[in-house]
């Protein structure tokens, strides 16, 4: 990596933001990276989070499964994957995204994911990698708390589980599988490292990504009509206090109680019709009324911070984390491809591979 420009990584606006799983509606490609299951495309720490697990069981609870004789859709080294397994995984995504996943493309994608999952669980068993009882309990408890927040109470959660035939053992089994796969991932990718030179090279190649833009401390009064905005603007020109006026007249519930304080904003964070006049103001100046959407704004600038380049020391930890995660993903892609190459996999209507 030191001898060529590093790949540009996707950076989160907030290092603490929990990443979400993104369902790919296009037909699943056949590359090793594409065969990677959806859960592995999220950040490493999120793999063990109850967020993913909670959503999965939420899906199981809210999707009525057809009670028919189980149909085998694939075998992985002799282990069968049933249509009911596919239905449960589809229910997860339907609950998460509130969308119809009846298209066969989605079904095939889920089958591919379950094949990958079975390959990993088999290899984890061969390597002696398991989920500890303590980890399973921690994640199961976290899961139940997630469900309680969805259904408002533990009683309502248990009623929903009972209604759809979900037992505690179903939850425990799902959690055990996910924790086991996470432990396998950590084992397989443990050798990944990032040097200071790699971090420095990446920073120098992508300096523009680490510029904090110019920002203005913005206050606003939001009105629903032009006539209301004109009357409020007249009061301000006559000497009325901006904050007090915002508290009295603004219809924006997010800022009115703070006297219209919207905080420091960059030009890209607000509508262009507001950014252009705002960034022309000097501290203390007012502009408006300005129409934005269906409302009218009166804006005020109180302070300004210039754009500046973040130093390598400021962003080193973030870059190191991003590069390390990329290396771990690459290692796991190669590992998963190797599992596929050695496996005997049969899907309904296809020859063994």
C-alpha cells in the first residue's frame, strides 16, 4: 500500500454512529466480495451488537410463516438448508425495511447468505470456535431489551413471541450462531495490521477529505406565511430582541425554545437559498424574509469559524481504524472464497459445486 495510492475508504460522519445493514436489490454477483453475507458488510463492532440481533428476531416475530412441509433449497457439505430458513431471513428484511421482498432475486440472495453462514459455522466447529454461555446471555438479554423498546414492555414482547410461536430457545439459537460467526471473523482476521506509513500515505492522498469547512453560528425564526414573516421582520428592525422574538413567533419547534439557535452550520448543511445570504452576513446581521420550501425564514449570524485542514494527528486513529477494517474485510473475503472452493454445495435445480 505504501507504493501506490491507497483506496479511498468510506468514512462515517460520526465514528460512533452505528452502521446499518443495506439490502442490495440488484441480482447478487458471483464474486467473493458479493458472496459475503450482509451482516459482514457492516462495521466489525456492529457484528456483536444487539442491534442486528434485535432486528433479526423482530423480523421473525412480525412475519407470518407458512406452515408447510419443509423444502430443501440447498445443501452445504451434506447439511440441509430449508425454505423455512429462507422465509425467516426474508422476514427479517421485510420488517427492517417495510418493503415487499417477494421477488425471486431476493430469495436467491438470502439462500446465498445462508450458504455462506453454514460454511462459516462448519469451519468454526472444525476450528473449535464457539460462543461462550456468558456472551450468549449478554447478547440475548440485550436482544430482549431491544424488543421491549419496540413493543413498549416485556409483557407485550412475550405476547408477540407467543403469538408467532417464538420460544426463548429460538432466540438463544440465533444469538449463539451470530456470536460464533463473529468469533470466527475475529480469529481469521487477527493478523491484519496497519503501519504508520500506510496511515500517512492515505492521509496525504486524501487530504481534502479532512478539511473542516467554514461554519456560521446561525439563528432562525421560521414562519408559515410571507405576511407573518414581514410583520416579525418589522419588529426586529424596530429593535426587538431576536431570541425573544423567535421564542414568541417561530413555528420551528426544534429551535424556538432556544431562541432560534441552530448552532454552527456549514453551507452544505442547509438549503442553498439560506446558505447564500447567511454566509454573506457579518456577526450580528439579520437577513430575510427568505422562502425555503413552504416556509419563510429570518436568519441571523452571530459568529463564524474559518475552514481549516485537520492535522494527521487529529485523524490518525480514524484512518487507522478504517484501513484496518478494510484489511480485515479483504482477509475474510479470501477466507470465504477458500471455503467455497473446498465445499460441496448443491442448490435445488443445480448440480453440485
